[in-house]
C-alpha cells in the first residue's frame, strides 16, 4: 500500500544494509567481482582456486564490515547533506579496507611467510577507492531517479486534484450567490463550510486522511447542496468500516458531487444517493449510487460519470498502483459507481465502527 508521498532524505542515498536481502546481494556481487579479478590477474588462461579463496575471504571481510558500519551510520545522518553523506560513506569504506588490508598483510607475512609490503596495501586502497566511488555513484544516480519519479508523481497528483477544484468552486459559489439576498445566515454558514472544504482541497496532493475526516468533508458539501436542492436531495450513509481507515483526500466527495450533478439535479422530483463503505479482506470498498432521471440522455449521463471516475481512478492508481479496481454499472434505473483499493489495518485498529444515517 502506498501512502502519501514522504520527502526523500539524504539517508535514502544508501540502501538499508541491515536487511538480509541487501546483504545477500552484496555478497553475490562481491563474489562476482572476485571472479573477475582472478580472471584478469591470470589473463583468463588459468583459474586459481587458491587465489579465489584467499581474495574472496579478504573481500567478504571488507564488504560485510563496511555494510555493518554503513547500516549503523545510516540511522544517524539526519542532519547531513547529500555530499557530506557521500564523503562520509567513502571514508568509512576506505578505513575498513585499510584496517582489513593491514590485518591481512600482517597475517600473510607472519603465518605464510609472504612478503606483502606497503605497496600492496596502497594498491588495495586505490582499487577500493575506485570501486567504492563507482558504487556510491550508482546509489546517487538511483536516488536522483527516485527523486525525479517522485516529482512526476506529485505533479500528476496535483494536476488531477486541480481538475476537480474549478468545477467544485463554480457550483459552490453559485449556491452561495443565490442565498446571499434570500437567507444571509445560511449563506454565511455555507461560506464557512466552503472554506473548510477548500482548506482541505488546497493541501498537498496525495495526502491521506481518515474516513471520519473524509465523511465530515462530504457532509459539509452535502449541506451546501441541500441549501440549493432542498428536499430533492437525500443521502443515505451506510458505513461499515473503522472510521480511522485511511482514504486519499477528496476521493468520496467528487463521487457524491458527480451523483448530485447527474442524478439529482436534472430530476424535478429529486432522489436519494446511497453511499456504502466497507472494509473486508484488507480492502476498502466504496459504493455510490444515484437514480437516473428519465429525461436524462443515457449517453450523456454515462460520459459525465466516466469523466469524474477517470480523474479519481488516475489519482488512486498513482497512490496504490494497479491494484485499484473501479467499476460502473446501471441497475434498475440506478447508476452505481464502485471503488475498491487495498488497505491493511494496523493491529490495534481492528475494531469495527458502523455508521448508518440519512441526510
């Protein structure tokens, strides 16, 4: 489940090397590197298993100790800039390599009577500096790609959310304008409700709110529309999901707005909008239905509803991926819009709050 888009930190430059999977990839990569180095040193003619074992033992010590150090450092670099973190990571890898090389040089010379000198250690440092720089550069490129992808996602969310605002503002201002001279008190309350709605809609795109907060926004919108449509508009709420379930802001309100615009407003007799929300098998299911006016052209009605659904579908796809399901159907003179997306409740929020009411 993808939540609202958090800011990328400098610490995100380095993968979480405390994870077993990341360590396994490092071990495999380092072993492949050892094979390449052995083949290069022998000119590709003869593979030395003794050299492979010795070099593999040395490289694994450097890799695993460096990973352990970077794993710990990653947790305490909140105040560092990206360049500072790059430099610190390079220094840590070179320090680990120096200490392991120094220990290896002493052990080889003492136990195997070899003749490794400072030139061997300096060569190891030079190779380690090149490989570490390439690895950190790869991490930096990956971070830049993630930042660019995040910016594109944020821009898409903002564009899709801004599509909803002008239509909503136009309808709401018409309602308030019609009430100013007839009932100033109701107009004042409508302005207050509208300000609350726009305070929410002007927040950063992609923000998730609780179901309770989304329902409160919808009730304010329904109140504004009720001032215009009077008894023609009724809404039945059937909420069978915990009120702290997360939902992307302004997901339900456009569905209700769409149902009013295409189902209630064209009908002289009005009608009832049914809103049902449930949480079953770690999925949130939202169903909004409205009557189809007899005088409405089915093709125009279908097209108008599809436009609203497409906007919401794009927003949910950006947040949750392809696991979002949306469906529209006509059943017994009712147009039904259904949204289904994944949401796993935290263990301490498994209680079920059911709400049923009419407005």
